[in-house]
C-alpha cells in the first residue's frame, strides 16, 4: 500500500443509497469554493471510457498519484448528468456564468445542448472538486488505503436505509441488482456471514436480504474511514440533530470553513414543503429523492413504516457490525 500520495484538490462522499449522501453533497455544493459532481461513476461510465477505466483502477487497489490527477480532470467537466440542481453562486468562473437553470432541463434531453452545457459551465480554474457516490464496496477503502484524498463515509440506521430502499424498489425507483448475487458477495466480503447463513438466503424476507447487503457494503468502508486521518464517518441522525456543527466538521475535513451561503441553504433545505421543494429543484426531482424536507420529521419515519418483525430481523443480522455498534453506542440508533 502507498500512503504517501499527496493530498489533491479533490475529495469524495461515499455511502449506501438512501443514507443522506445527496443532502450532504448539496450542503457542500452550497459552499462558493466547491465544484460538486453528483454520482459521476454511475452516471457517466456507460458513455465515457475515461470514467469506465478509472472505476476499474479504483476497484483494483492499484491507485497512483496520476490516477487521482486524472480523476480530477475527468470529473471537472459540467455534464448535466452530474452537475444538477440546486445551483449555487460560485467564487470561481466559467465561460458563461448565467442561464444554467434554464439550459439544464434541455441539456438532459439533447446531446448538442449537453455539449453546450459542458462548454459553458465547466470551471475555467481548478477549484476544490467534491463528488458523491453510493453503492461501491471496494472504492472508499481503496482510496483511504492508497491516497491522502479526504473521504467522508456516511451511514444511517440500517432499518431506515432498508425501509426507504424497499419503498423505492416497489416504486421502481431503486435497483434490485445485487439481490441475486448476495451469496457471492458474502463469500467475498463477509465469509463469516456467508457461513452463518449458507442455504438460508433464498428463503429470507426482503428486509433480511437487504440487511445482509447493508452489512456487506458498509462495514469495510466504515472501518477504513474510522481508522484513517483522511477518513471521516458521518452518521445521518447526527447530521439531522446537529446540522450546522456536523456540516462545519465535514467542511473542515475538506479544508473549508462554514460559509454563510451554506448556513442559508441548510435553513432552506430543512424547512420546505414538498411543493416548494419541487419548485426549487426545477420540477426535475421526484419527491422520493428531494433534498428539501423537514429532516427531523423524516429522521425516524421508518419506525412507523417498517414492521416490528422486520426491524428485529435487521437488528439481529447487523448486530455484529462495528458500524452498527457505533451508532448504538452513541445513542443514535436505538
């Protein structure tokens, strides 16, 4: 392993789907010195060979300083898939600093306008770039082990994540792709769990299967971030309870101070009605994905939505997880 790679002007937020990473990413995006990219690996890999090759390198655990520099250059262009509402005023310049909210919905549907969007709104300088991704098992740990790139790993009570995921899958908004390969993933990443549940997975409830997937995805990244000066673990429930303090801590991890524009955004994002949220996000966001919501109201909504039986099943499966134990010990995951 190489822990000597220089820290560059790029950082990342990782976590599972439905863990609050989109909200945290938008909090960082509100800072005028940050260029933010939304899930660039997932959204660009099919049509961008540079990104596809970069993902292979990051998964291989053979990461060089040049790869990090290449990552920055690959993620800087303002493609509408990854540069999306809400838009904020920035201290760095682009070729055409106005009109982005109007061009954005058109650029998503037309390739010529997509290229125009990129040319107009890609920064002409080299600001701090922060991206957020979900669903990657190896990449957060590999970046922690091999670079000095600042990484934030966000976690949320597994019952909350699973309740929201199942709702999204029932609405055909969230993928079910990993459900068919749980056995293989367990053998590769959590062999003790694989042995414990061998032969039983096919007959498990959906909540139980998702609990295993949560364990697989979260545990190694959580441990890597917790044990590294370049990693920071953020618990969603703590962000909800102490938003400004946690936001300041996250910004500090990336070398930034808490800015008034970020304070203003936090206030707006936690006090909006569903109708207001759709207007702020230009009508492009399904309310399932919106970042504008009363965070304290939705924090524990899963307790009413998920059956007690499913809650107990999830807790039983994840009880040996160091991540889960941390949340419980802090009094955040009761």
